[in-house]
C-alpha cells in the first residue's frame, strides 16, 4: 500500500509521537509510506526517530519569504488542484492519503480521487473575533472565508477518525450544527507503546525534594492549555501555607516573562520552570500528581503516560480526559475552571491518602488503551 501522511510538524508532542510510531509500524509491515511536512524546521526534533524507510517531503523545501508563503496559501485555498500539482503532490502516486491532524492544509488532499482519511486530534470550537479597525475587519473576513473552505474540505474525506467522544461531538456540533453528516465518523482512542515510557522513566535525575507534595504539568504553549489557572491556584495555596511544589515541563515556558510573573506572585521558590525536556518521565515518576488544567483537550497522552508510571492525575473536565479517567473513577476530575484547579489541588493536599486511593487501579485504567489493539484498528481502517 502506498500511503501519504500529512502532519503540520514533528515537534515533541503526544500526537507527533503517536504518528512516528505509526509510520515506523507501517513501513515495517512492508508499506510504502511518504510523510509530507510544511517545511524543514529545527523544531521537528522527532524526525530523527522516523524510520529511514519513510520518504519525507516538504511543501516548501526551500526557504521562502512570509509574503510568498501567504501567496501560496491563497493559491492552495482557492485552487487546491493547481497547488497540489505545482508542489508535485499527485493522487495517482498513492493508494490513499491520511491527514493526521485537522488543519487548513486538508484542502490540498480533499480533491484527490483516492481514499482519504482525516484525523481529529483537537476539540473544534467556534471562533470569536474582536474588530477594532478596518484592517482587522478585512483580516477577519479573510479568516472566515479560509475557515469555511477548510471546513467544507473536511466533508470530502471518506473517513473521519476522532480521538475521543468529545472530539467527535465537537466535530458534529461545530461543523454540522449537531446533524450527523453522511460520512464515516468513528472514535479511536489514542494509544502509545507505554513500555518505552517505563524504560525511559528509569533515567537518573537529581531527586526531587521530599516532604512536600510535588505536582507536574507537561504541556505546550497554546491558549487552551490555560497555565494561568495553575499559577493562580499555586498562589492561593501558597498564601494558605500548604507545603507543595509545581514543576512545569514544556518548550516556551522557561522565559523571562514567566519568571517575572512567578517573582511578582512570590512563587519563584514554589514553581520550577523546566522548559523542554526530551525525557520528562523521571520527573513524572517522582511527582505525587500529574496535572491537566486545560480549557479544551480532545485526549491527553500526558495523562495516560503518567498513569502508566502509577502517578495519579488531576484533570479539568475539558473533553477527552473525562474518558481517560472514566468520569473520575481513575483520576480526580474537577470543574473546568480556575476554581476547579484550585479546589482539586487543595483536596489532595488536605488528604494525602487520595494519592494511594487513585493509584490502586491505574494498571486497569491504562489497560483500556492497548497499543497493539490500536495498531490493529488502524490497519483495519487503512484496509491493509
């Protein structure tokens, strides 16, 4: 089978790790796999983990100006067939195409006359705009046109795979006003080769201080991740003299602005910004709780990885995480708000036995996301 995969990056992230493992599996099974990325980037650190059997192509292999890229994007949106031909992306070269993340790049593949699969890894939502000038009004008009074209392109995909019930519900609600479209839409929970997680967690690091409750958040810079909720909760709890420490792992957070905010709130000794770490698992293993404080989350591989290491989790009720903790059976599910984060952290600080209580059934919780079964399900979807 000749399969074309598209993703918008190969940075360190749960979706990207999942994709790399899948690509390597497919070529090991004898398929001819091509990975298409927007452009070469030093941020695509996971590219080194992709099998050399996978062909890697770029939409923009050579460096071009921002203006030129915008011109090409307009061509892509208005004339997708022409764009694909100019970029050498021909449907006749492949047996099927997989757009591994919902994106406006989906337009490129929507017109191809081969089986098409779209993966929904995020919870779609309706955009709101603030218009303060004519320039902004023009930008909003153009953005709405692009969004409409993108959403229309999704309807041309034969199969839509959603990573959680919440992602599926949002897809139907936002794009089709709650009416199920005439389209093959299914839910397939994400899964990872978690044996690697346990092995990586053995890496030696400087032991974390004991005698306090250690929380860890593994995240990335994005508005819906709502790290401000955690900072505010930490400030309130510190003022109440609770003994705890928070470790934040993620590229883009270890910066001067964040350090100044922590200093202004008196949290410099309470919150540690670790930045991007290739192997966060030793920290997760040594922490008392893993946090998810997001406003929207279609899934959360970070929670699943934490549960694999028997570290219990606290998560906002923000979508996919509800499925992971089974409505609160396998983790502390709190209100999707700043107050919910504060109350959840306060609850486990007041009652240390909750850590033991929620750790007892984590093996059973993780077993629901079997990696081999996931690969078999994908093979079936691809009709291999």
